[in-house]
C-alpha cells in the first residue's frame, strides 16, 4: 500500500477552500489522530458535523499516558479555521 502523508500546509489550504466543511470535520480528524496516538483515554467528546454550532469547548478528554501533543490528565480542546497568516 502507498500512503500519502497529509501536511499541515494541505490542511490549511483545505480550510481556506472549504471553511464551513472544515469546521464540521476538523474535530473528527483531531480525535482520530489522538486515538491513533494512544488508546489509553477516557471520557472524551469531540462534537463534529452540525453539533459544532453549540457553545462550549470543541473537545475534552482524559488521557492516562503522556504522549506527543496530548497532555496527561484532563484537557479541553479549542480549534479553529481562522484564515490569517499562512503557517
């Protein structure tokens, strides 16, 4: 199998092309990346799709390991598709 890695630049370009769709899908992408990093999490919720319109944090979880990009313990997550300066 040939896999193509997706870069941060490609994600940025996608959010510029389809900002509303990116807002709906980004939380699902983030939780899938977290679950690929560790399966030692509990109590997680990252609403996506039409659920993004509700107030509150974009996601939360409890991680029992310390892994790259995911802190150990309870954490809340905020994400956005702001079209400011390029990364």
